[in-house]
C-alpha cells in the first residue's frame, strides 16, 4: 500500500486517469463498431461515412496515449480495406 504522500497522490491520479482512459477507449470502440456494423449490412455509403467519423477518434486515441500509433494505423488500414472492398463489390 502507498505510504509516502507522493505515492498516495500517484495512486489517486492513477485511479482518475484509468476512468478517463476507460471512457475514451469505450468511445473509440463504439465508433469502430459502427463501421463494422455498416460493413455487415452491406451499405457502402454508410460504411464510408462511419469510417470518416471513426478515423479522427482513433487518431485522438493515439495522441491521448490510449493506443499505440501503429495499432491505430493497423485498425484504420483494415477497416479502410474492408470498406473499399464493399464499395467495389
């Protein structure tokens, strides 16, 4: 358990940051899920629009430290490829 005042404060800050990060991660997952649902329905136009709104959210997750840069890039690449394949079909 935390003994020094500094370690007690760091423990409080960690709890606060954990809650904020959890909310951000959940928000990003919601945007990504909307893209995946649009792909599943087969509607290319809705999928494109959902992808356009999901991309800034993913990148914001990178700047806030939720995701690593390459992780977000990989997710965007895979979603983009699936939307593009849906548009081509």
